[in-house]
């Protein structure tokens, strides 16, 4: 057995991992585990949604085999422990890509379903769950059930964005999207402030499948929310070769966080000003475009032993511009900030999961080193802004949300509770529902 944690390494609850190699091993193993365990993929959830209430998790990572693939139609079926990176290794050179992908490819298919992940193309493709055709689910009360929109549909919708609470996903069948090249025709466009971002987004989002902005969250005044808008489409000309990108690694935990006011200001100023012209057009590999942080293995170690929290919110369209200004102003006033400050707009495409996070509007994600007291005060302030604007937080990234905020933002939580596997419970679910 191995001790593991969440990616943010906060809160500090090491998990005892029980590994399964084959789907047939799931049922006998669950009978040996005490109530309150949780399925666990590759551990890329940031907060406590991947932490079991009894600190025992059933790891599906070794269930990582491909079951079937139709390369004529792009329909693929694989076990829940297969990583998105492993899907891409098999599909890209055959002319297929993930229809929706988050900012890391190092998550499992089961985790992608359980968190209904989304990416830079939400405005045209919606969430990952929209491209899931069916999956197999083991429940402690009824055994194995197959779920789709037409079969066990209630469980299908509850499991997508269900945070692993409805059972243990054994395999997933999903629809890939066709591509002609593994390259991306990209543009990087500098903008001077938050108002310019929203103007730019409304003008050009319709022309690009993928859009996202990096924000300098340390800037103030007329430069509040300045940044670089990164957009792109799959290239129609170019090879289907897999990228061969070298990887760096943070080999050890640093004794203290390398993220502070001085390093943030220096980094953000350098990053914003390294692009001299307003617009840069180029062809790039899909890896640095979609997954820049995956090039640095164990990057969470730069935050030190105390770990970090991510704050990711989504604000409805009508209130997004004003609320985002308030959020960035609050962060700047407290002399805090984030290397990774990502802003994008989401569309009104309906997500299939009961507790899916995106809504039509804008979403902002920021990472903060865990400093007790300081970070709590900031998050309380941001929560008030988000609640008043009718927004919500992303459970997959959360480690602090109150039960009042959660239940107000996700009124369908009680439907998920009714369908929760009676043996499964996470620390997150305990915190926001009990």
C-alpha cells in the first residue's frame, strides 16, 4: 500500500492507496474496505474532492488497458485508469484528438468523467462529458451497471461531474474528433486591461476553436487584468507526428514557497513584456499549446511543503466583466497573486452532469501558496463577490468552500446524494453537505 495526496497537497490528509489491476478485482476489494473510501485516479484534483473520508482510496490507475478502437469513426473504449496522454499517443497519428481536454493530459479517463473537465474549446464543444458515449460502473449495492444517455440515464448524468461518489468507473467509451495535423495554428494577442479582454473575446472567439487568456493579476490601475490572449485552431496542413518535448522535473520539495510578491511581480512583468508586438502568429505543437505545465514534472513542489490552493470560479455572462474586476482588485489590494492566472469565457452549451461546473460567462483560475490566515481572508472576500454575482466554484479545485455556498451554487446536490454509492464518501462531500 502507498501513501498519496491531492495535487495541491492541502488539506494534509495522506491517503492509503489500494490498487486494482483488473476490473474483476474491484468487487472483492471493496468488500474489504471500510465505509467511506473513494475511487482515485492519477491524483490531479487540487483540493479534497479526491480524498476519502476514511483516508482509504481505491486506485484505478493500473486499470490502464485499451479495450477497443474504431479508427474509422473515432470511437474508443478504454479502462478508467488510462491517461489522456495515453489516448493521445494512440489517436493523434491516426488523425483523432480529444474532443475536449483540460490543461493537463495527466489525468485518467475516470477522473475526466468524474470531474466533467473542460478546456479551451468549451464555447464550441462543451465539457468532456458531452463526448462520453457510455461507461461501466461498479456499485457496492447492485454490482456492475452500464450507463449511457439511454440506459441507466439517471446514473449516467449523476456520475458525470459526480466526483467519484456514484461508484467505481471501470471503463469509458468516448467519441474523438478528427484532425488533419498535430500542429495548431495559433495567435498570441496582447491586451492592455480586462475591458480589452472582453472586447477581444466577443470579437474573435467565433473564429477559433480554442481560446484562453493569461492574466497578469499583479497589475493595477489602467493595467488591471492585462494579459495575453492565446487562440488557435487545428492546422489543416502538417504531419500527424507525436511531439517529442523534453521534460523538466522539480526533484525535491522546496522548504518554502517560491511563489511570493517579488517573484510574482518579476515573472508577470517579464512574461507580459517578452512579446514585443501586439500579435504573434505561429504553428506550434499541440503539447505546449494545450499542456504547457505538463512539461515540468512535479511542478506542485515549487509551492513548498505547505502546498497550495487553486481558486477557480465561473461568473454568469451579465455580471462577469464587473465581478472579474472586483476579484482582481481584491487580490491586488491584498498584495497577493498567481503565476497561473487563466481567464476564458464559457458558452451556454449544456453540460450533461448534475454538478457540472461551467455556465455561460467567464471563468478565472488562480493558484495561491497555502498560508493559513492570509489565504482564508482572501478567499472569504472572493467568495462574497462570486456569490453576489451568481457564480460558483469548481469542486475539483476546491479546499475551502462552505456548505452554504456549495448548496446555493449547486442546488441539484441532493439528487446526487440520493444516487451516491452507500460505501463511498469524500472529505469534500462531507464538508459541503453535512
